[in-house]
């Protein structure tokens, strides 16, 4: 499909999903990278309590808290 035809199909609201190679898709700045962090036991207990209160995982609590702190620092 030529770029002009692709643009026209998109602009007209047609389905273009079949024309895309999704095996090579990327989400810049949203790609995940694993890191290891050691926490004192008392911090883990507090994180677990907060996670139970919110109904989420410990990892989610850590991500939420870090995101909030990074927004404040920006």
C-alpha cells in the first residue's frame, strides 16, 4: 500500500490495522526495564499494608509512589 492510500484510508476512518506490522511495535519511554532494589523489612511491611488497603500489588504501590515523587521533583 502506498503512503497516500494509507493516509486516505486512515483519514476516511477505514481500518488500517491489517496494513501494519505490529511485530515491530514499540512504546518509546514506556518500555520496561527490570531493576533490583533492596528494602529493609519494615518498609516491606508498610508497603504490603498499603497495597492491601488499596487492593493492589506491592509493585504497584512502589510504582505509584515513585511516579508521584518524580512528578513533584520535575
